[in-house]
């Protein structure tokens, strides 16, 4: 519409300028004023009409060309593109977007679970024209993605036990939702990158039961560790006692009466040779020990 209006005004301005030019000899002042206005109109509206032949596609977008209902299968890339000025260009984002859902779903046991999950998705650039032609208003998110996302989340979660979602199966739940959703919407030109599970809210009674079981398991593991440690300590003491007993047997076997007498004589000689003034009294009997009296 802008192109047609600009073109008509440009053509009209040219005719006005040509008509005023024929009247130059009769009224030179009028010709000059009309000529300037006509030239200005030709330039302004000519440029405006020319600009309608180009369109600018933002980064991360593609353009779909609709020429009076005839949609081109080839999309326009980001940047400045030459187009038919009478055609309409619809711009679609191909950037990654996030859609969050918070819903109440049922587990395999029929328990109600609060599920908070996101979908990271983007439009396939080659499918933009098909989406424009087959989806009402081109709103593929509201019409295709979101309903399928909700339905698949409920269907996939129903195959998991609630207790498993508390710990180990959460990652597998996200992978299953992504796989099923990607399979469903890929034929409509939507690419699913991931479906991370943001939160799983289990019933309070089930959460308490799971936590109690985990505490019991941890206590059992702790007791097993203590018993193992005590057994190892008992084995260590048993080995140590056996070593001491063996040492005592070896030492006892090597001690004789003659050795003890000789050690007593050596001790007496060392005391007698000491620089300290002492009185040494030899004990009675053949094995009597010396008695030392300090004279200081």
C-alpha cells in the first residue's frame, strides 16, 4: 500500500512539474515555486517507493514472503533483502526460546505430583513457510507446542513411580519428555533442544517416608562401618598381643642364671667406678643385689 501510494504521488508530481514547465513564459515565479515543490515530491516519494523494494530481517529471524496468498517456500535470511514491493513479509524468530509449565500430574501409583518443567525450543528455518501456511496466524507455540508439551508431560510422568522421581529417575524423566515431545513436534517444524526438570513436588507423607527410609539406610551403613572398624581393631590387637607373647617367649628362652649373674657383676662394677662418693653394700646370699648409700 505504501509503495502504491508513493508511486502514484511520484507520477503525479512529475506531471505537475511538466505542466508547470509549459507555463514558464507566462509566470516565471509560479513555475519556479511549483517546480521546486514537484521536484521535492518526486525525490521524497520516489525514495519512499524505492525503499519498499527492500526489507530488513533482524538477526535470529527469517522472512516469509506472501504475495497475495502465494507463499514462497524460500525464506529470507537475516539482513537486507530485495523483495517484490507488493508482497508482504512475515518475520519469524528462529532463536532458542523457553516455555515453563507448572502442573499437577499423576504418578504410576496414582499419587498427585507437582511438576515444574521447561522446554527449550526453536523454529526450524526451513519450515517457517509451512508453519505460516498450515498454522492459524502462524502461532505455532500456542497451537502446537504448548498443548503437546502439557499432554506429553502428563503421559510420561504416569509411567514413573513417585518415589523414583525423588532422586534417581528425575533426569530420565526429563530425557523421556524431550524424546517424546521432539518426535511429536518435529514434523511441524519445531526443534526441541531440551526439557529440564526444574522441580518435582511429592506429597508430604511420601516425602517423609522416603526421608525416613534414607535415614534408616544411612544409619545401617554407619553401623556396618562401625562394626567393620571394630573388627579390624580387634584383629589388630590380637596380632599385637601375639607379637608381644612371641617376643616374651624369645626373650625368656635366651635368659639364663649365668647371664643374670654376669649382668649383676657388670652393674656393680659400673657403680663402683662412678665419680660420685657412695657406699656399696653387697647383699647377702650368692645372688644378693648391691645396696647403694649416698654419703652426701
